[in-house]
C-alpha cells in the first residue's frame, strides 16, 4: 500500500543509495534488512519506516537520518543526546547520538546523556561493545537497569513497598523503597545509534 509520504521517502532513499553506488542488496546487508524491503521503500509500496529503521538506513548510508526526510515526520522523533564518555571509563568522547523518541521513552529527563560501551562487560544485560547507553540521571521509577557508578550497573525490580536488586556478581537483596542505593541514573535504552 502506498502512503502519502512514501514516494518522497523512497525517492530520497534511492537517490542516496545510487549516489554511493550501492545496490539494493548491498544497502540491505549494511542496514540489516532484505533487498526486497529496500525496494519496497524506494517504490513507495511500504509506509515510511519507524524511526529506529530510519536510523539503521541512515547509518548504513553514512548520513544523518534527517537527510532522508528533510522536513519529514521523523525530524521531531529523533532526539539528540550528548555523549559524555565511555563505559567503562576510557578515552574522552563527545558529540551526540540520535535516538528515536519511541525507543528513548517519554519518561527520560531532558538531562539524559549517552555513554559509549567499549567492552563486553554488559553482554549479560544485552548491551554489547559499540552500543550507546542513554542514561537518565533523574529517573522516576525504581525498575530497570541502573548505572551504579562509572564501572558497574545493577538491575532493580520494583515490587511496590520493596525493591529487589540484582548485582552483576549475582548477589541479590530485597530492600525498602526508601533505602534505594545512590545511582548515577537509569539506563533508559541502549543500542547502536547514529552519531552526529
């Protein structure tokens, strides 16, 4: 089904792909999707992609996601989050990472920042080397993955009056909500996002 803006997005995607001399199959491989999906976007048979797919396509093309949809509906959905370093700490790193609002979530505060993961110490949490973690330093909830300090994380499960905390060592404890440990922030989301 052709959508109102699908043709505009498809034309831009095709122009950017051809300018780089890529086939639909090559772009599909780079973006982690099939060549048929690329073709469907280009001819307008598929609706404009979700913001997370747009980020993958832009990264594969080596451009900013906004270049695929100048003035389009995704411009306001991509949130720039400043990069404040690495996890664990290493080389200084600055810039910003564009994270789709739908992935970041509405609960993330305006003070959110990103850390570039440079090792595989968090792979058990589904976070891999090369990913970025968006950290919300003012979380409103006590459930999720939290940055405890610059070298460690903890997972917390809010059970109403109590919170169950699991540490990377495997140790777990149940605490009162008022005794929630000091943390640097909650990991609002993580992924391999496009950087500016």
